């Protein structure tokens, strides 16, 4: 009976694999047709994920796929390219520990870190990883005191057939400003030449161990905003020799190759796909690589049940309906909160300002001197029309950020907006969603790149503007904008200490002109919806963006197109 069942599983798997591939269309790069073998004897298969962001049920797909491939004779290695600790209440409620537990259950072998692994701080991350039954590697994150890597930079895995595959891990240096700086004071991220050198050193060490193939697990992505400093996966391939293939994350890109055919693969996000790399054990070469849609795939029942237990626990705690909306509240990335004003961005910033004013939380005497800004990258999900639960709001705002107030001049406010839109219309995590500010962004003008921003004495990955070229502020709460006036900016505690592109706010924090109210953002938003909107979000209130921002997007000049995008 077991043998018959195994044959049936193999046949069903081959059929589903072929069908899934036939139906697959990549968002960014066209996937080429590949030959799907009906037997994997003599093959090593690498299955990979990236940017899972709390989609716990997906681990059941990965586990079942691994077992099916092994039943067909494959030696299977399961890996991940980071960002598994954050994204839904199912992981954020457990500070990332539930993700590690699920990856243990799914049988992961090697994992690298994403920027969101540090969202709960370095100490919490290391506590979580102490329970990991898989190897975690990262070459470019070091301890400040010793300069040593916090984890092994690389690992050599030898299969039963004798194939030696070397994996090295790389984390985006952008983590230094994409995580609350106060939570990662013990560590530093290699930048510029040190970034490439750390990767080359790891690759060379794997070569010295006679690795047959060297594969990078990299959380770098291909976003345009990462181009100037060369921190994309395609840049790594240009500067580091000896790499056979990169498994990438960070930008949520769906690709089976780089834009110019580079050997890079990335699955998108939240287990929409599982990456597959097939290696022939005899020739020790990669035969093909492709993405397999998880739609319709079978699930490991035990792993699915484990995921459901976490989901049920969180749903019981956060699943209470407290309001409703008759409109869709846009939580998309691009186009969305990282590229333009959205109705959800308006709602969140209005709520933050209202809560601070209600509690008397600023030193400003006049309400018109108070504005709101939050980074678009911190808005993580869309709310569909219908009932709204606490879980919905927590999914939109999963980072546990609190509401803070920063005092800056009008000139500094302009700098913050200019720096946080330098790459627009290309997406940027720092994109400002605002309240109380009427402003214009002219994307046809070049960003006048100045000096590299520094934070806590360390280089960041963003540049300040040498001059204000792209942004103008028409008014503040209906009053004329004054570059010399001091404004109270209600923001989140991440931006308040200089996170993302908000170096201006970090300088205010260092000068002692910032304070944290301690009010969680999600609680402020829920209170605003219930107390101000009466628990009912209507089309009249937030059906469309309020028109606080005007964006000029005619043909970009050659000068603007050639301007570096940090």
C-alpha cells in the first residue's frame, strides 16, 4: 500500500507541477518554459522562499513539496532568503518566534536574515534563532565591539551523493535605517567596499572547501532606490566573483532571472510561489530553475495544523469586529503608499494627529502648527470593504510602532519631504503619507544629491538633498507655510529617531526635541475610527485620497533620468 501510495503521489505531483508551471506568468520577467522531469533520481533540488511575512500556512506547501520530491528520488535542500519574522499578527504577536517554529516544522536547512528579522531588536532575534533547527548565515552584519560577524557567513552542505553546495548569506545594508535604530545599537552593517568584501571573503572560503556550486542567499532585491550604493543583487554579481546563483529577497520581485539574464531567482512574497532549482548530481551543474505557484498544491496536514493553531490563537484575540468601511482602504506598495498619497495613508496620519491633540501631547499652542507624517513602507496591507477587526488594523500596522512628536522648522520639514521622495515615481519605503500639509512633488526635476546621511555616527544608505528642487509646500492646515516656523510633526517612533529617509527627524531626536507618547499606532487608529468616525468609514470621508499632495509626472528629463537614486 505504501509503494502504491508513493507512486500515486509522484504522479499527482508531476501533473500538478507541470500544470502550475504552464499557468505561471511572472510579474516582472517572463518565465521560460522548462522541462519537468517525472523522476528526480540523481538530482538535488533546492526549494526556496523569501519574504514570507507571516503567511504561516505556506510552510505546509513547502513541507509537502519537499516530501514529494524526496519520494521521487531527489535530495532536497530547503532555504529562505529572509523576512520571515514580521508581516502579520501571526508572527508579530510572537515577535517572530512563531515563524522559527514553523520553519523547524517544515524542515528548513539554511536561512539568511532579512531586514524585518531585526524589527523586535537584535537581542530578540538572537533569542528566536537559539530555537532554530536550521543553519542561519549572514556575512555582512557585525558586532560593533569586535567587528566579527554575528552569524557564520557561510555553510557548506554535502549531500549523500557527494555534491558540495556552498551557501553564503547577505543582508541589505538598508536595514540600518529600515529598523528602529535604538533596537540594533550592538551591531553594524557592512557598506560600500566592505559590503562586497564580506561577500567575496565568504565565497573564497567556500571555494577553499572545494564547493561544487556556490549559491548566495541574499536579502538585497532589485529596487531602484537601492541602486546608487550598489546594494542590489545584480550589483553583487558585478562586484563579486565565483557566484553560481543568487536566491534573492527584499524587493518582493517575481523573477527567474535578472533583467539582463543574471542568474537570480526570487519568488515574490507570502508563498505565492516556491522557488525550485534542479541540480544534476553527476555533472554538478544547475539544469534549470523555475517558480512553482502554490495555488492548488497539496499541504502537509501536520504542518498546516500547526500553522492553524497559531492563526486560531491570534484570531481569538484580535478577531473582534469593532468597525466597518464602505470603501477599500488602499494598502498597496506600488502604485500605492510608496509612490503616492492614499486614502489609508490619510486615515492613519489623521488618526495620529487627532490622538496627540486630544491628549494634549504637543507644546504647540495653535492646532495649525501640528502636522502628521508616516512612512508609506510602514503601511503593510489593504482593508477591504466590510467589517474591520483589530487584526485588520494590526496587519496594516504590524511593527508595534508608537506615536511620537518631532519639532522641526519648516525648512527641515521641506528637507524631510525632499529626501523621502528622491526616487519617486520609483517606489521608496520612506514615501510620506501626510496630514495637514498641502504639497507638490515635481518628479520631472532631478534630486540634487548632497552628502550621505549619517545616523548615530554611522553611514546610512540615503543621501540628503543639497538643495530643495522637487518639493514645495503650499500650506499647513490652511495657513501659509513658513520655513522659519517650528512645527510639531506627529509621526511614528521609527521615523522619529531617523529611520528610513527621515534623517532630519533623527537630528531632532539627538538634540532632544522629540518625545514618544507611548501610544501604539494601531490603538490610535482604532480610537479615531470609533470615536471620531463613529465606527463607520464612509466614501465621503475616505473614499479617495484627499488631494493633499499634487504630483507632476510628465516625461522625465534626461538629467532626472540619469540622476543617482540612493
